[in-house]
């Protein structure tokens, strides 16, 4: 995986933040749920779009690492990151 190709944005339904990861031959559409940002990145419930995006950007390194690991284990064209993906065993 190289970098974010699609500009991250809060989904219209406010369920998550959409972003894209560029691989060797494809772009994977990814979404991290708002519940995940609240649970593992300290986003306040009901936060504004600007605050949600700041939280996403601040945690992007960790978000990207988990997304890449999940894609290696289960390749797909779409990926949703949930609180379970960030839970420590």
C-alpha cells in the first residue's frame, strides 16, 4: 500500500469516514466507522464533521496500519474497519 488517493470524507449518513488506499494494481475503498473513532480514538459522540476529520487525520497512521493488515489477511475491493479491528487480544 502506498498512500491515500481519495480525499477522506465523512459519509453522508455519518456512519463513518471513507478513504482509499492505493495498492500495487488497485485502489481499495475503506470506511472506518464513527463508533470505532469514538471507541478507540477518543472522538466525542455527536462531534462535528471538522472534529471527526481531525480525529481521523490524527489517528491515520494506526488506521492505515490496521487496514493494511486486514487487507493482507482478507483481500477485497472494499473494507470496513470496526471497533473489533482495533481491540487488543
